């Protein structure tokens, strides 16, 4: 007989090893898992559909297994080794550690390269400090990252796949050219919104040809690094702190900021942070006057190589072939017609503001083979473009004579040529190897400054759980999705905001998946391209407002009409905020949903790689994003921000269609939902017979105006009238749902099932209730198996699913903020008709966390008067502790404008505690700053500690042959397995169903109610005029028409009024001749703190040498000029001309030896 203790040991070992692997994987999970990892699909993985079990009773004396200590991360292991190495006091001791250090450095290198790709911000934080690098031997240094900085180029390129082909491996590529090196670049934060930048201050952490680029233009040097540079002969290019205006004092060690190739004196780390923040704001492209910070540059977007998006564009289309592949990529006649289509698209979409006039070259035979560009370590697309431009120049086509240039070549294939088209974003230069109008329009759109038209897909993480052998089952409800999870709130880890961003996700836009000539760029893109000016954009004010919005794909944009509506979501949030952008299309003949609703997007933010992000108003539907419109009469509610949006009326014809949209911004205290009764003329009708459905006895207890929305399960799009009539062309069961909304967050819904003829289908029905038995409305309920069907529960929690064609289905439900499971059945379940038992779901609420400000205003002169922010939780297990994440995102600064009384970043609810009050103490800074805001924003947790406890009953049967007689021994051992695991959210986690380890989509530990609270600090200092100072950002502008120099104007003291700041420009360069005209005054909107003066050099072909431009703030009204002039340099790219002349043309021999005079002169 086997020893049962051996079984115990084996089992414990297996549990420990499996748990250890999962723990390590989770702990070292790179963020690429939640951003762009390829799908690790498990085609053979079973889908588990049984409900999670009720926790088993704990045995009286269980065996508890806990995991061993977490293995040390290579980054921290090397850090530990480095401290031991530097502490070693003699050469022999250091030598004895060297072998270990090399091994750890090699491990660390792999981890750091992966971190640069997946989480560049973390890679910068993990970089070794200057003091440690200085202590490392050469054999180690070669394995470590290095900090690189200077004025360099950030190349951003956008790709699109060939028609009918797969997406490119990298839809958006980034490269950095810095100090003579070219790096594959990875960015985060504000840099994600950058288009191509030339000659701009950059810094980052580089390793193995990769670079993590900081979102900050300037780098604050460590004190020892600054001291070493200054001791080595470096000097401060500007000793004046750009914030305080004070120079470094003699005898004091200055703090130093490295800004590109310059060293800038700075008073403190806090001032370095302020200056970097101002630089980031100055680089932003401003969307609307209410956006915080930023500014429209005085003569075009800062540091962009293309700043003009209107007018006639001369396009050079270069066709090339190769030494070993002489194929013509496309016939010139065919391409000419295609470019006519491209021109028609741009002319129509831009309201006749853009024309594309194309010159097509003959096929230019390159002198190199295909493999020169496609092989390992080859020249790639950049080298191909350079050679094509050189060949065009030889053929008499000077690219400087053209605004845009496009390279067309035969399909080459390979990882670097996996695109249909590729183009610089915000700069000239495109590659085409799939010749269609859509691909060419798409890449030219990139050149003009657009990124992709993306969408937010909240179904589930874009990757499957890790593959295992044998396959680990996946819970069916999790595979169906957690719809709407991140739709409104941000995550504590900003990388997780990108989890649900779908590249090219907008099916209606050619910068997305659109492919019809009628599918123009969306109105947000048109606004970005300045085809729609501010006058054509409506902006919802606080409270209730109504707006008439016309179709933006009209023939003309009339100045007295609005074509888009902007609704601010995050007021007073710094440094960036997002909002809802609303428009609609007239040219939508093939999409009935777009004919009956409006489209919502998020404006660019850190959670998308695109310049627009489409939101799906029907998450979970079978139509995907094709039916993403917000239907007429339906209210969309952002409960976290107190925003309700309802299209209430539709009118006009053709391309003159309009919608009236009601927006409510603000909390509705004690609001009550309307009441009504859903009436149907008959629940049983024949095919073709008319049935009337009506919202009867409608009454809003608060007297609010109401809106009605109808939905039929056959996806017919009815009007939003109180009563609708229709007939059905085929027998079946049809579900009609009616929603009545007060457009302020109050909504009531009911549904009925109409039976037409003698259907062969059945109806599944049930109720969704919370853990207290209360009905739960708007839960998504679906059957998976056969034909997938989706519906919503109504206000009574009831749902009906009509028409399943399988005898066995999986019935799942989900609502954000709840964990839902079947209540009275097991999946998969047999199909039961509507008169059979109800298939119910129970939804257990997660804690709901909110934040409120207890006082609306604090006054510097009166103190805080008990002001605080209250963090509240309700629901969930109050007996458990709960850690909640938040961020302070107002323009007031903790420590200088107020004192925050809580732990930065987290709030801890102890067991039994439902409210946590954080006091705020206002500080009297004696500086006139105008109104400031303290803003606290709740964030979703992205990694949580999950304590997994479950009982396993292990049964082992042994058969022993004893004298020819078999003896059976059965052993049953109870084990309580307990381990702690770090679970990624959004992501996957292992749970146990009926003793089987199963993948579940991870749930957030809490949901968010009111996500943002704001408190105003009233200034008690006498109003003083704004103070305007100038700080040099980018010192040089190359005379190539693609590079800028820039001076940032900082505005301090009062920001409450709009002002116009006078500036003058002088120097050896001439305004308007040597550089694009710089105009004065520079205008600051109310609340705007920075503006940028851009010096863009003209390539004048004159030999002038380097020239300077001096920018000076001049006196004016409502501000004080407090700035030394700042000088930038225009670097001449024309070679000087050297000439030699003689004083006489002929000389004769003479005994007197008259000298001959030769004069050598230069111009430039």
C-alpha cells in the first residue's frame, strides 16, 4: 500500500509549483499583455460554463499550503548586486563579484528591453542612477542601458493594411534619431499624442537599439551628475531659472535641467516639474477654448513639418522598380485615375478647401536589389524612400518643388513591408504597395497630421489567457465579455487605459476601417485639420442645454450651423482632459443604425493611439461597432461624471439632416425615474398584421420632459414617438423594448414578447436580481451556442431572448459593478420555452466608491474652514478592508497652494469603515494667481492582491494484490489551499469551479460612482496683472522648411482674463523673408497659462550663413513683461560660395618683379 503522506507531499509540491509559476508570471506581467500582445488563443481549450461554486466548508484541521517567497526580479537583483559591488573595499573583492554581476546584468538586459517596449515609463524609473553607472566596470557597462539626450527627431509613422489583408504588425511606428543614432522608440503619456517632431529636445533610456522616450522634454540632472559636468568644463547655457527668473548664486551648487543640447539652470526639482509641465502644454494642439493649457502656436503647430492643411497640395508620386525586379508597380494611366479619385475625396470631405494635384514619374529603376531593402539589417522603408527621392532628382523631379511625396513600389513583403501603405504622421513622405484610393487617402491623411480612427472595445482583454498543456478551461461568461468596464473611468496605471483601444476600430472613417467613397473623415478629424472652424462646433454648458447639429458630411460648412457637439467630461483636470465629441452622417445609406442616431467619440487622450476614439452605445450587440450609434430617443448616461446625452428630434432631408440633442451636465439630486405602462394592441398577430405598441400613462414625478426609445429584436429602427405601429413579414417571436427617460439619469424600461404566426422557435425568459433580491435593470443577458442572442433586462429585472435554435445553450449575464452567475440552473442548459421555468441570474454588487468635496470654495484669507474630500464606499463586503486609488489633477499644487491631508494616491477603508475624510488646508501663498482648483479623481485598480482559499478533496484509490486477492484502499484528504496572487485588471485570473482550475476575466475590486470632485481656492491677494516671461525651448531651426525653433511664453499671476501679449522679433534674420511671419500680439484665452512662438525657417536658397532671431515681450495692457529677450538661431543649409580673382588677366616677365595679386573671397 502506498504511503498517504507521499500523496500529501506530491500534492503540495504540485500546488506550490503551479502557484509559483502563475505568481511569477503575474508579478512580472509586462503591460504589453494589456496593450498589444498577440492573441495566445487556445483552440482546444474547453469553455467551462458551470457557475462558480459556493465556498466549501473549511475542515476542522486543514493542511494549509502557502507559496514560497517570490523570486527576486532581475532588475532588483542587479540593484542589490551593484550595492554590494560598490561597497566592496578592494579590487580582489570586486573581482570576485564580477562573474555574478555579468550574469545578472545579462538577465536584467532582457527584462529592461521588454520593459522599454511594454512600459517605457517604468523603464525610465528602473534606469540606473548616474552614481551607480559611474561605479560599474566596462564589462558591465556594455550590458546596461544609457541615458541619451539632445535635440533630435521623433518620427511617427502610421500604416494601413492592404485591402482584404491583415493589419500591419505595427499600426503606429515610432523612431528617434538622436546624436547620430537611430532607435526604435516607445512612448507614454503626452508623447502618445505627438506627431512627427524635428530637432526637438528629447531624452530617454536606450538599450539594444530601443529607447523609452520621456514625456518630459527636459531632464533634471542628479546633483552629482550636474557637478561632474560642470567640473568637466561644461557651462550653463542659461543660468536663469525659467520659473523664478532667479540666477544661480555664486558658491551654490545649481540644479541643472538638460533641455536638448542645452543646460538650463533651475532652482529646484519642483520648478523643473513646473517647467516641464509648461513645455508639455505648449506642445499640445488645442482642441477647444475650454481645454486646459496649451495654445495654438502663432504660426502653426509647434515643431511639425506640415502646418498647413488647406489649399492646393502638389504631390509627387514616384514609381520605382528594382535592379532585380523590374516590375511596374501600377500603370500610370490607372494611377492617374486613382489620384483623381483621391483628389475628389479630399475636395469633397474638406468642403473644397483641399486639392491634390499629382505629378506621376515614369518608373524609376533603382540601382539596388530588393533584398537590400528587405533583408536582415537592411535599409528598410526609410532607405528606400531616400533612394527613390535621389532617383527622382536625377530624373529632374526636385521634391522641394512639391508639398507631398509618395513612393509607389511592388509588394515586397517581410516584417518591415507588411503594410498596404505607410506614411509619416504630420510630415511629408508615404509608401504605397497596395494601390487603392483608400490606402492613398489614408497615408496622405497621416501626412496632414491625423492618426487612426480608433474605437473602444470593452468586451474583454485583447488577449487570451496563457496557453497551457493540457488546456485550462475558460469561463464562458468571461469569454463573452465584461462590457462597458473602462468606458468612463481611468486606471491607476495609465498603460491599462490602452487595453481596450482598437486600432482602425471606426468602420465609418478612412483613417479607420471605412472603405466607401461616402465615408469621410469624422468631424473631429475635420476639426483637427481646420476644415471645420470653432464657429461650427457647439459646446454644452453646465446644466441642461439643447443643440441642433447638422450632418458634417454636407456639401458645405455654413458659418451659422454647428456640425459637432463637444461635452466636457473632466472639468478642471490637468494636464489634459477628455470629452465627448458628437456628430452624425448623412451619407449612410447602407447602415440603418447611422440613419437613426448620432455617433459619440472621445477626444484624444492617453487611452488611445488614435486622433479619435469611437464609443459603442450598444456594447455586447451582435452588430459590433456597426450599430454603435446612440439611437433617437435613447439616453446615454455617464454616471461617473453626471452627463446625460439624448438625441430627441431629427429633421431635414438629404445631406441637410439635423438632430436636436439634449445634454444635461451636473448631478441630479433626488431625481426620480418616470413611470409608464407598455401597451401592445395584441401579443399574438398573424404575418403582415399591424401591431401597435405604446408607452401609456407616462408620468414623471418631478415634472421633467421625457424621451421615448423603442427597440425591436429584429433590429428594425422605429421612431421615438410615444406609440409606434408595424407588421412582421415572417413568423417568430419578437421582443419589443421601450425605455422612457427624463434625460437626467432617470429611466424606466419594460418589454413584451409578440408572437407572429406559428413560430418554430422558443423564448428563454428569466430575471436578474441583486444579492438582496432586488431587480437589476440593464444587465446584458446572452445565450451562446447556435445563434448568439443578446438582450437587456428591464426595470423589473426581467429579460426575454427570442429564437434560440439549439437544444443546449449557455446563458450568461453581466453588468458592470457586479459579479453575476446563474441562480437556479447550470450551464450549459437545455432550451426551455417561455412557459417553462425561469432562468434567473444573481448579481453580487462590488463596492461602489465615490468622492465628494464637502466645501465648494476655500479662501486663502479665511483658511480651510473644515474643508475636506469625502471618499465613500457602499455595497460589497464592508467587513473587509479596501484600497482605492485616486489622483490629484487640479491646477493647484499640493504643498504650495494647499496641504493634502491623506496618503498620496491611495485611500484605505478599514473593515467596517464606509467614509474616509481627507482634510485640505489652504495655504496663503501671497501670490496673485486667480482662481485655482483642487481636483481629486478616482481611478480603477489595475493590479490587485487576491487571496485565493479553496478546499480540495483528493481521493486516491490503490489496488494491492495480496496472495491473489485484490485489496482496495481509498484515501480522502482535505486540503485548504491558500495563496496570494497579484491579479492584473483588466486581465485573467485562475479560479476554481467544482475543483477545476478555470480562467476567469478578472473583476475590479470596486466600481466607481462619482469619480471626480473639485474644490475652488479663491485668491485673497489683490488682483495684479499677469506676468509674462519667455523661456527658450528649442534654440535652432534648420533652414530646410521642416524644423522649428520655439520660445515658450509663460503666464503667471492672474489667469482669469483673456489678454493679448505684444512681442517683437529682431535680429539678423528678417521676419517673413527668412522665416514664416511671426505675428503680434500673442493671444491668451482665460485660464491659459502658456503659448508658444514658433520660428520656422524658410529654405531660401540664399547663402547667408547662420542668422539669429530675438523674441522679446513688449509692454502692453493687463500684463507685466518680465523676461529677458530669447534668441534662436536659423542654421543655413546653403554652402558658401568661394571665388578666386586676379587683379590682372595677363602678366609679363620683368626684371622688376612686379607682384600679381589673387583675391580669394566667400559669400555665406
